[in-house]
C-alpha cells in the first residue's frame, strides 16, 4: 500500500503532532510505502500568521528520508504564486476581520487549490490512501486533488474546540473526507456535531515509543533535587497553564515545602521568587527530557486547550503520574487511563491536588503504574500503527467492494 501523508509540518519540526506523525509514519513504513508531503520541516522559520504558506513561504528543503519514509516539500511554483495575490486581504483592514469566515476561507481555499493543485495532483497520483493532517486551505486543496484522482481521503483534524478547527469552513472539509479520525471519543464527537456522518468517524489515540529512565538519578543529583519533583514540560504558550502552576506553588508549599518544580520547554525564562524551589531547564533534547520525566513524581500540564499530549504517554511509559486540567479532552484521557488526576483550572485547587499527591508517594506510584499499563495496551506505536492500518484496509476494501458491486450492476444491466 502506498500511503501519502499531507501536513503543514514534519520532523525535525518540534511539536506533539509532529512527534506523533513521525512515529506513525515510520511505523507504517515497516510494511508500506510511505511518503510525507509537508510545507515545512522547521520550527523556527519565522513564518507565522494568516499568510504562512501562502504569500509568506516556508524555507525550501530538499527531499530526504526519515528511516524508510520519503519526505518532500509542498511549495507553490513561483510562476503560480501570483494567483494568491488576493490573499493579502486577510491581513488588511477592514477585510482582515472576515479572514476566518466560511466565505473568506472558501475563497482563499479556491485560490490556493488553483495555485498548488497541479503539484498536489502530481504528487498524489501514486497514492492508494491520502491522509490529511489538519484542514484549512491545505486540507481543502488536498481533498480537491485527491477527488480529481479518485483517491480515498482520511483526515485527522486535531481540532481544538473553541480555539481552532471547529469553524464552518473546517467542518465542511471534514464532511468531504471518507474517514475522519479523532484522537479521543470526545474529539470524534466534536466532528460528529460538525456534521461528519457516524459511519465515517473513527478513534485512534496518539502514540509514543516510551522513554528510558536510566539517567533519572543523575539529573536529580546534578540539580540537587532530593524531595518530591513536579515537572512542567511544554512550549511556554499562555494556554499551557505555566502561570497557573506557578501561582499554585504557594498551596503546594504548605503541604510539601521540600518539593521542587522543574520547568522545561522553549519559551521565555521564568524569573522571580516563588513559594517552592523552581528550576528552569530551558529547552531540552530528547535524552534530557526523558531523564527528567523519569525523575519526576508528577508531570503537570494545566492547559486551557489541548487534545492529547504525547508528554502524558511519555510520563506513563516511565511510571510517572500525571495531573492535568479538567477540560474535556484531558479529563477523558486521565479517566480512561487511570494514570492521574484532572483538576479545575484554579490555582488553589491545583495546588491542593498536587500537595496531596506528593504527600502520598504510594498513590503517586499507583497512578504511574496504571498509566503505564494503559500505554502498553493502547498507545505504543505498534498498537496505533495496527489500528491505523486497519482503517486503511477497511476503507480500501470498501472501495473495492463498491467497485465490484458497480461492475456487477453494469453486467446485470447489460
């Protein structure tokens, strides 16, 4: 089977979606021919905003292989970029206020599809399955190209309800796909509410190969951490909840004054005085991040928006408990796994839960063991690759059955 993934970004670009996509692609490539078409492979290109990938182009990259996966760039030929000139209205007042309405995105999608369509049709021609990650104008153009070629389309939107991906234009894209995959049941339910037929919905969680914990004692010793350890591991965007966690430390300190908070991930450094000791680790490489996950007693991510953080799986693979906010997605993950606690996004409540958990090491370890059991059963790359593979097989089988039925019907008519 030849599977072609289409996505905005692919490794070595950083991010949970990029990590998940890489594990899935390389896992599927053990049995299938897998190609990734990406707009960018960089996290630091400086190309952001409404015109990213349109009038503002990501840096060029040459085709390369990631294990057995072929990675190629989606780049609009210079001669065709002029077709996208009207897209500049997306950042010009007063038109910019309408940039994300269904009508505006639909017009922009048609322009983008016209500009990039020939390239996509050329690249997708050899596919048995086209799998789109995300939606917006790239998703719409990908569906247009795949439909022109008669290729089945699978879509994993990774929408954040109330943040992005639940707008009317995106919903219209989802409804055109042959299969739409949610990472969670509540995720799939969102797509159902947006009009995707139930028989087209599937649920496949994210995956992680897990981490090793051989260096956990070393990082504790190097930083002189002897007591309970909380780890925040994420990009330091406001919605991730780092400020809320810092505010909660005063409550934690009343219960467990010897605790330490370690902060890791790209973003502005943390400064100032806090109720507990705070270590700012900055951005870590994979080995260092793994060591700190294994060293922690609790991974804490009190996000305002989230779907399914890979960091939860990494924590559970090391037997580390997790505390997350009680938003619908994280509450479902924590309930299904029994690997931790979902708590309201309130500094006092978050601090009370963390303090109680750190003060009860056996309960902490029990959450970590339950999380590890769930990860092994549901979210290793082997498990997720098998689940994804089954969806492709079913879809291709349905197409073949439909073709056979049509042929038989034509024979009967003759």
